[in-house]
């Protein structure tokens, strides 16, 4: 079994969705989460606060630097994610299809690196 990250793409300047649409998406995501857990592929999931309140910590020339704001200079950010464990990419893509329908946003699928000897 392999682990995959299903990340939800959010765009900064998109107008906010109407409240009823948001509530429907939250309910659909909860249903998807329950299905992921019931089928045993769920590892972890979570929604993220706005990238505008992110803090970046990095090392430069032996000194730790802390700066406000997201790392990437981009309008697109990760808004939430699922980590699932499935047999292969096809299975991960199947769950991503359900995820994009549930949350109403694009979902990127990326496998985790495998440890040598796995």
C-alpha cells in the first residue's frame, strides 16, 4: 500500500462562495471523510487557515529567519488535504475524483516518497 496526498487547491482572489454552497461542501466533505474511514484508506485530513497568516521559518547562513506570509509568491495555495493509503495511483485518482466533487475545488494527487527497502 502507498500513501498519497490529496491537496485542495485554493485561489486567493476568487470571490467567496455563497454560504449555502459552503455548507453543502462541508457536508459533502464530511460524507467523504466517513467513507474514507469506513473503507480503511483514511490516514489523516485537515483544512488550513488562509495562506496570508502563514509563517515561514528558514535557515540562512547558519541563522534561523522567521518571516510572515506564505513561502510561495503565488495566488494558489493548499486549502486542505487528505492523506490516504491505497494500492496504487488509480485508486488515489478515484478518491481524488470524489474529493473534487465534494469540496468543489481542484485536488492535486501526489505520492509520498518511498523509503529504501519498502
